[in-house]
C-alpha cells in the first residue's frame, strides 16, 4: 500500500485552489472544473467540488466541516513563510512556534476553515527524522 493523497471537498473550488497555490507556490493540475491536485514530491493535496461527492456516495462529505485533520507542509523556513503570508492569510491560529517534538510550526486556517500547518524541523532529532 502507498499513501497517495488527501482530498478536501469545497463549495468554492476556485477560491480554495487559488489559496493553496498562493500559500504553497505549487501550481494546481486541473482534471476538470470540479477537481484539481497540488502535487509535491511526497504527496498530493486533491481538491474537489461538492459536485463530486455524489459520485462516491451522496452526503458522504460536507465542505467546511473538518475539525480533526491538519494538512501539513514541510518547508525550509517557516518564519519566512509566515512573513510571506501575513497579507494573504486571514486566520492565523498560532504564529511560528517551536513544538516539543522539534518542529517550528505555523498553524493557520484555509478559507474553508481547515487547519494547515507549515513546519520546519529545528532540533537535531527532528532534522534527522525528516532527512534535512
């Protein structure tokens, strides 16, 4: 088995894809008007419109209802990312903070309220864990 992606369902796919393109610097690959992917070397963030939910099972996913998942991006310098995003992001949950497990993290919410964490390993153990 290989973990490939996480998919976020949204009522406004253009807005959410645009947000993630801006904050990550990754250009989305659009499959059609209802589905796009932001691909990185280690995973893909897929974004689908609510119109795709019925293809799986009607009512099985609701947009802007996530309260359990954090979408995470490994970055070279979380403090620089914070500076870059100050004028783009409306909802910072916490500014850059060094966590007990050795990552410096920046937690924010995307336009649908999903939690997003940008982090940089800063302790020797964390740096080794991520091969940095």
